[in-house]
C-alpha cells in the first residue's frame, strides 16, 4: 500500500489563451516566449511557456546547464538537435518530448526553420549557466 503523501501546496487556477498569455523576454534571442501564466498560479514552483521561432538557429547555443530540478520540453512543431554530456545526440521531433534533469550539460546545435516547443520547468526561476564542453567520447 502506498504511504500517504503530504498535501500539495495550494495554487490558483490559471487559464491562458492566445490573447491572455503575454509575450515575455527569454534566454534565447531567436525565440519568442509566451508565458502560460503557471508561475504566478503556483507561487513559482513551476513555469510553462511556449517557445517559437520562425527561422532556424544560426549557430549552436553553446554548452550549458540549467539550475533547476527539471526541464520538460515537448515539440509542437519542427525539430531541434541536442547533444548531451554523456555523448548522446538527440533530434527532438514534432510530437516527441524530453525531460532534461537539472544540471545536465547540453547544447542545442540546430533547429528546423519553424519551431514551436512547450517548456515546463521546476522551479519557475530556472537559471542557465554556460560551461565548457564535456570531455566524454562521443557516441
């Protein structure tokens, strides 16, 4: 039998529409970010946003990691190529998802011309730290 869980902190109902979800600044210049109003409703425990681009990346983002518990990404349109510190390379295609644990070093290397991603992060105030490329043998 499962042990009882502590009750979750209460939050607020958040309903975002194309008209009410504001465009906000983000960490990448080539993306537009649309806030889905989750961070305010959860007192910063989680953030959800749509990231979209109408022209592909001109260069890789560079190796970095995020200061967070987790980053969940779901591709709504297009694709993005990523490489990870363990040597894995993944093309995330439309309809696919990826959970990136916090502090996992990665690099986005290319995108389709049109790209739209749903990103959910825990907590809402996720930091990004540039880092040196890993020294693992590529797979």
